[in-house]
């Protein structure tokens, strides 16, 4: 790597980004990310080729499908995809096959984004906003690595069937050794750059897929990463331990279903879902960059859409993850994360982070502007 450019890539070619703002508050929070992208071009000379398209309910309204084939093709070609949020009550009665969330699942599946990175970091300025005691969450910095393209959300058979005189709903938990191996490697590689500690979570006590998961993770550790500390924990016990003393963890690796549940639980340790970014990574492309999709953990929040109440920080921090994991610009990612931290330390709060007497909330746009000003101050 030289000057933030991956070896083997063309230094004259700008990194390409596909923005899929989606539904609800998605367009509002993504507008603030576009301010940040513009700042990097104006102030740091780091330019991106940005295109935009539809996903989720907005795509269904336009095309009758939550993800058009042309959009899927674009996602396969760009260096990274930035997604806002999908869904809303107006789409609740749609057939399952065309619900907004199917667009997101198709992106994950067809891009083969098998490793979902969900950090849970508690900024000092927000330690009092967590539902746990301040000393339990202050300084929290953990990473949950969730397998994203297999497991119970994708296993066959699945569906609702007639059985006798009643209906039965079926979902199948299915994992191959190779699927477990590759997400385990992602977790171990991350741990080597962090606290060198991995906890693998499953339900090997009651599920055969959990037995296989534990055996494969242990084998990958023993043969490839013996210097990384590895522990195993049942996922329900892991949920309890996240609430009891989350700082005992560094990297947690788990399957699709448990990762979905555990990462949302960990998100609330930080004070608000509006603070949590995520990255979904796949195999390297020809230019050496992994296929990648970045999105906030929060949903579309249709109840506050269009009111300027949404917190854009999770989406902005998702772009910081893109700088780090897709473009090898770790220093610039640090700059953006420190700007967010400074704005919070200065007392700026969107409506989801209120709790102090006399503090007036800033709007979505005002929070984005404040982060831009903090970036200016970093120069």
C-alpha cells in the first residue's frame, strides 16, 4: 500500500461507490454521508466516483421489485456499496418474495458477503446513555463477526406448508465446513489487529450445526491461528455475558441468526442504534479489494422519516469503515471517527441521544455539518 492506494490498483482511477439510500430515514442520513464524501474530495484530494440507485421499497415502487437486475449488476462492479435502510409499514402486506428486505438479502447473497462486521463502541461522551452502568460500558470496543450468507435465513427447505389440518412453518439451519472456515478466518485476522482474542458462540449443546461450528472454528484456530486466544460459549450465555460484563470480549464470531440477535443487543450497550455502523465483506476482487457493502445497523424508522430527527452517525461511521476496509485508508477513517467523537464530546446530540436537562437536539443536517466542521479542525 502506498498513500492510501492498494498495490496493483490504478492510482489514476477513483474508487467507485454505489449509494443505495433506500427507504424511511435512509435518504436523510445518506445526505450527510455525501457531505463527508464531498469534504474528502475538496479538502483531502480523495475523490470517489459516486453513482446512486434504488433498493427496498423505493425500488419496488419504481420497478415492482426490491432490487432491479441492473442495480444488482452495478453493485457487482463497484468497489463498495453504501446502503441506508429498507422497509416501512406501507410494504407490510406485500408478498414475502418482494418485501423490501429481500433486496438487501439479495445483495448480500449474490455478492457473497459472508462476513458481517458489527462494531460496538461506546464513546466516552455517551457512556451515560447506555442502559447499563457507566463503568460497565465506558471504553467498550468489541467487534461481532456474523456469518451472513448461509444458516437459517437461507437454508432449504423453508416455507409455510399444509400438514394435516394445519399449517407448519419451516426454516432450516445449514452450514458447510467451508462456510464456517472462511468466517472464522475473518474473525481471527481481525483479532490479530485488535486484542488477539476471539470468542465463538453457537448452541452446540442442542444443535448439530452448532457442534460442527465449534469443531471447525477450533480446527482453524489450531492449524492457522494458534497464537490467538480462542474461547467457546453458548449463544444464550453469550447474550447474558454481554449484558453482565461486555468488556470481557474483543472479537465475537457467530452464525447468521445468533449474530443478528447478539449484535442488536450489543448495539444498545452503546446508547443508541443510531450510533452503530456495519461492514459486510466478501472475497477479494481483481483489484485486491474485497467485495463490500456498508450500512448502519438501524432500520428505516418510518415514524420519524422526513422530520430531521434521524441520527446520521451510524451511516457516517459506515463510510469510515469503507475507508478502512475497502480503500486501505486507515488514517482517514481514524480522522473521521475522531471528528465524530469530538462532536459528541462538544455536546451535540440528535433526538435519540437526549437525556440531559436543557440540551436541545440538533437536526440530522446540523449533525452532519458539525462533523464536517470537526473535520476542518483536524487539518
